[in-house]
C-alpha cells in the first residue's frame, strides 16, 4: 500500500513501489501530478476519494488542499 501524507511525503509499504504503476510527475513551477494505482489520505487519516489521477498542491496556497487550485500562478513555485 502507498500513501501520500501532507504535502509531498510518500510512504511505501511491503515493497509496493516495485509492483506499482504509479507515476509522480513534478510540473515545473506547478503541482505534483500523480497517476496510477495509489491511495490518498488526509491529515485526519481518512481516505480521500480519488480516481486514478490527481494534481497536488506544491505551493501551499491552495484553498482546496491537498489538491491544486492554480494558486501557484500567483503565489509561485520556483523550480
């Protein structure tokens, strides 16, 4: 099982990453694009319903955390 916790921390259990088809793509000056087979948990430990693709906030300014809402365009993430 794989979990994303907080902003960009990844925890891998039971060598799942070796068998996973999950991709993590850092979009230059933008969000983290995650697609594939994964589980997303909120800071309260509850599962967040996702399909197979999400864009996660990296700038910290999103009003829809952990998801990107485009705030990086005005607040900036400089890669």
